[in-house]
């Protein structure tokens, strides 16, 4: 039982962080209909930012969130004005391959600058601590803090999108960019803002997970695919959808633990022979595939 | 006969194109006589392989406008079928290649049928997802060597072995793939003038109009996807015999899929020469950059940075690729 509850709890905690990863993607997609393959690379940069600031200034990675947010915002805006803006005129193929080129670029620049070895945070106020919540379930403090702060960041972005004038302008651009332009909304600047917010939210997520996830320049693609799966499940362009879908996908990534639970509980021999941990992320891709085929709009989607 | 005549008939191209094509073709035929370095030879073989991949992608992605970023799974199916059959049952290449092709086409129907309900980005990302699922499966499947992959050891055979395609010198491989290359060109030349080719181009221009004209849009896409798959799987089989050591990581990774799409994009998707031009520019560039820059200490990945910048430039400045630039220049002159 403890394995099952532990897996579910771990899935939900990581799901909250993944939701923050996905919200950036869904904002960018919603506002300008462009799929950003470089999303995971933004996360990787966020992780490096968190790691290096923490090590350089000797503080806990959790306090580096503002730095990560600023770096992410600037990165997003620079990417938009320097590159993505020119992609918007082209056909969809060009957009897909263009952002893929951006991903390749960021990844290899990181490789050149930081080297290919894994890096991790070993010191910090929360590293190594954990809570026991009963039934033998142990929750690491780093994950709990990351999940909590993710929810805070998520709610902040959601408030920004729904409760402010800028957010309304962003939504208007997403719904009908030509109409928004006629209403006097500077759509070009709104696009840049969407890239800034999107990149900032994902770099924050990166700085949050660096406490328990080692970073190397190739970490991005996995998160890009997970974010695609979340966004597909939640519905492209839907912010609340991203949250619930993040939780679902977080639980999906913990399927090996749940599998183990059933293996031990029913003592099934054939189940223990399946190398479940190597399938860990396959379920996410499979989920994406099934969602796209069964319900392309996603659970909460309005854009299809 | 009709089919053959159509395949060999290039008369709708301008004379300049044909002259250049003839020059390039004759250069390719006599290339091994120059005795360039073995590195140049390997690069040429890569170029021919990727032109074929690109031609396959071009049928669905260029003429049909369906961006497929999961072609690597079919490279894997072709390569694995050939290796497994050769290693376990000593089946010659010329038998295992069609078998691999049938497996790949079957798989393409299985996933293509539901996938083509999607459009645009959704389709592109879903193809990536299927490709990654298959790669994950191959990485744990013991029968095909799991993550270690398979190795064809050339010692067991007596090269040159034309049945199993095991050679010591690269020249033999060069001529085999060159043969496939010309066949591929003839096939695509027939394809673009066939009924399916016209249907596909109308789907690309406007899907609703195409449907209203009585074209079975879904079925046309699935069929073309299978054709593209057959191309890719063929070269995958060849890849297995040529490289002799295949792993899921380098036959089925996302990079291969993207590279395939990129060839066609860079050269000009939707034109016969596009993928060839794209591969002709990109493959030598890639391997020489790697040779010159990648080997130097402290400059890991700089070849890929330059490469990424090229991708970004081409997609931002001229999405129709090199062929698009040529056609634009031509139109300007004729006006």
C-alpha cells in the first residue's frame, strides 16, 4: 500500500512542476499558433541558471527563482524578436523546423559552455530532508517545496492571464490576432510578451527541479515531449487544462511504481519480469498518441 | 509500358535543369574512378542515402504537405529486419529488404490510419511520439539486442558477397546505393505525374476543395505515407548492411527524423530535385564540419551549432529552400 500511495504522491508532486513546464508551451501555442520545440531547452537553461547562481552566490537554489525568471523572460523576448518573428510569415513546416533549429542551437551552445557531464546540487537547506506522512510514505522536502512553489507560480501566471489588462490583451491576440490589432492592441509586443512569460515560467520550473534532478545539456527533449503530452491532454491553449493534465501526466510517469505495487500485492510472476522502469516515459508518449487520436481537442481545449 | 514511359520522361523540365542533372548523374557514375579519400567516399554514400530518405519524405511532406517528423522509426524497422534476418537465419539482403519494407508499410498503415485524422502540428508531434515509443520498445526488446543493438560481423562471410551485401570496399556499396538512387528518381518522377501525385498536390493546396472534388483525402494520405515509408525502410535495410552495427539510439533517434525532413526542406520540398540538392549541401557540410571542428578539443558541438544556425536561417529567410530561390530568380528573369 505504501508503494502505491508513495507513487501517487510522487506523481502528483512532480505533476505540479510539470504543469508549470507545460503552461509556458500552452501560452505560446495559444497566442501565436506556433509549436515551440525549444521549450525543454528553456527548462535546461533555467536549471543551469538555478544551479550556477546557487553555487556562485552560495545560496539555496530555491532562492534563485527571480534570477531564473529574469533570464527566462529575456531569453524568450530575445528569441522572439531575434528569430521567431521571422518565422511567422512562413508555412508551418518552416515554423516547426525553425524552432527545432533553435532547440539544437541552445542545446549545443550549452554543451559548448557547460560541458556534457551531469551536474547536481548537493548542498541546500532542503536537500536530504524529508517528511514522513504516515503509512510509510516519505516525501522529500525538495519535491514538496518545488511542487508548492510551482503552484504559486502557476496561479500567478493564471492571474496574469485572466485578471489583468495585459492578460486580456494576450487572450484577445490568441482568439483573433487581426481583430486585436484593429482594436489597438500591439500584437507584435503581445507575442513577445507571450514568449517572455512562457519562457520565464519554464525556467522557474527548471530552477525548482534542479534540487532533485541532475542537469546536462541533453535534458531538454524529454521535458519537451512531456510538455507536449500535457498540453495535448489539457487542450492546446488552455491554462486550467494544463494544470489537471500536468497532474495526470505526473501520475503516468509514476506507472512503474504502481506496477510494482500490483506485482507485490498479487505476487504475479509475469509482472515482475516486465522491465517497467525502462518504459517510464513511453507511457507519456503513448498517452499523447491516444489523446490525439481519440480527442484531439484535449480535455479543456478551445483551439483545434 | 505507360508507367515506364512516364517514369523516364523528364521533358517537362527546362533544358538547363536536364543538362545539370545529366552532368551530376555522370559525375556520380564516375566518382569512384577519381580515388578520393575514403572519407569522401563515405560522405558520398551518406549523401545518396539521405537523398533517398529525402525523396521518400518529399512524397508525403513535400507534395502532400503533411509534416512527418517520425521517419526514423521506419529506418529502424528496415535496418532491424535486415540485421535480424541476416544474423539469425542467414537471409540475404535481397529477400530481407522487401520483408522489412512490408513490415514498415504494415506498421505505417497501423499508425497512419488513426494519425491522419490529425492535421498540421498535431500530426507532426504525434509522429514524433510514435517514433519515440517504438524506439523505447526496441531498447528493451532482447530479441533485437535491446540497447546494445545488433552487429553483423563481416568475418563470417566472404566479401564481396553480393547476395548479403557484405563488402570490404566502399565502392560496391556506392554503386548499390547509386542504383537505388536512380530508381528512386525515376519512381518519384512517375509519382508526381500519377493520379495519386495530383490528388496529393490538390490536398496540399486546399483539403476541403480536394474532398469536394471526390478525392478520398484520408486514403490518399495513408497510401502516400506508405510509399514514403517504403523508401525509408529500403535505405534503412541498406544502412544495416553498410554500417553493420545498429543501435536504437542512432537508427531511430529523433535527430534522424528531423534530418530527413530537413534535407527536403532545405533543398525545396515539393520538387523533384529538392531533396537531392538539400542532401548535397547538408551532408558534406555536416561531415566536414564535424571532421574539422568537432575533433578539436574544447569545441564539442560547434559543428551542430553552425548546423542549427543554417536551419534557423533557411526557415526564417526562405522557407521554400534552395529550389525556391532558384525558381524565384528564374521568374524574375522571364518577366
